[in-house]
């Protein structure tokens, strides 16, 4: 997920135009890729950034809830821990004065092996998504959230960015809040 309402700082406003017509501008988050393991047919399904760019707000919400669908059931047991981790991250970002996380991403991972199915596929998504990466899930959880892609991050003391920001990154907070509300609403309404 690309989080935030801006892709570049005011000083580097290079790619802002593509955000104008996506969910990034309105709800602070855009789907840029997703891989889901369907335990029913034992296949991975991929959605790319072009799919994400074409989504309406309603389509984004549907895609986010589909992310936790195994092909047989929603992984309800993951929702509380996922929302907890997202809220913890939001609180950390709220305390970070002057930081702007332009064009950074949020990686959400969970193990595709569904423990409630009798004959699960015994597939770890992290080993398939990042076979040579050091991005791994915490060993003591079934779902993990990581911030990635910091190439355009800036803050008040960054000499390369002449714009000096105050307060937390409200665009990033909006995006996190959207993701939290999406999962909370779906969990409560189902």
C-alpha cells in the first residue's frame, strides 16, 4: 500500500499528478500490489499497481477485505492483531514532528497456511513474496505490518529539502486511519 496523500515534497513535486486521480488523494492510501494465496484452488493471485490505480474508493475497500479471504473463509482471527499493529504505528507517526513519508509503503503480511482448514497448503507467504529478502514476519504472530520505501522521506533538518514542515504527516495518518477503519468496519459488520 502507498500511504499518504502526496508522492513528493512541495520542493520536488515531480509525480504528484498521478496521485490526483487515485484513492491516494481522497483517502490517503492506494493499492500498489497484492498477492493472495487461495486455499481452495491452491493458486496465488496477484493484483498490480495498475489495478490499484484504477480502483474507486469502494473498490479499494473491497480489495482490502478480499486480501484476508483464503478462498474458503475470511481470516477473522487476523483482524484484531492487524488493527492493533496499525493503530500502534499510527500513534508513533502522530508523535513524529516534521517527518514526511512521501511515496513510502506499508507491507502487510500473513501466513497463507490456514490453521482452521484440515489440509492447509503449508505455504508461508513471506517465503514466496520475498525469497531472498530480509523482510520477514515476526515469529510470534500470524500477521505483520512494516513500513518500507523511504527514498523520499524528509524532515525539518533535511538539507536537500528547503521546505520545513511542522507537525506530524497528516496525509500518512489519513492513510493509516483509512486502512484501520476499513478493517474495523468489515470486522464489526460481518
